[in-house]
């Protein structure tokens, strides 16, 4: 699954999986570098306020996300869709403070996650790092393995 999906997994019991292609879930420790990581280059310039805005950008680029579906996420808004046959979670939080609190909880579980994020308010989490790199070219932010320090 994906990056901030781990928090809802803890709350709702939904599961995820990981593959050898750098995928997984995660939650955050108080000293987590992900929780204190600087914003991605160009962060704040995207101005995403809903996950649907990101999903529409992915769709317009022809990468998938044809039928995004609303989903639950603690503290923010989320949609899920399919890109390259992978489930992609798109999450947007109301503030950097909420984003960092969620990251702290997510990274605390020790799961590593392929993601694209501005490290301030939003993240896009596919199953693989390869898809994260493709999505980053469309949505901006930084493609990286979140919580890889654990």
C-alpha cells in the first residue's frame, strides 16, 4: 500500500503488503527524520488542497487514476486509484503540523514506503519506487522512500 495509509491500517485493521520493489507502509517515531525533513524543492508551489486535484493531474497525464475513490485517513482527505496496476493512495492534510504528526505516527511502525511528497501537506503513495518516480514528474514534490532510516 502506501505511505500514510499505515495510520488508518492501525485504526481500521486494513492490511497492506510489501514487495521487493521498495513498497510498504510506515508510521513515525518522535525523532523521525521524515517528520523533520525539509520541504521538497518547489513545495508550496503546487497548492493542492484536495487529493482529487492530484488524482486529476495523474489522469490528465495518462498514467491512470481514471476512477479515484474517496477513502478514510486520520486527520486529512484521501482518495485511492490505480496507476500501472498498483493501488495508489493520495492524501492531503490541512496543515504542515497535521502532516508531520501523521508522519511521526506512520514512521514509528518501521515500515518503509515509496512515496511522492512535498513533506508539508500531501503525499502520493504507490506500491513501488518506480511508479513513485513516474508520478513525481507529474505531481511535483520529491520521490523517495519515506521512513527508510528506521
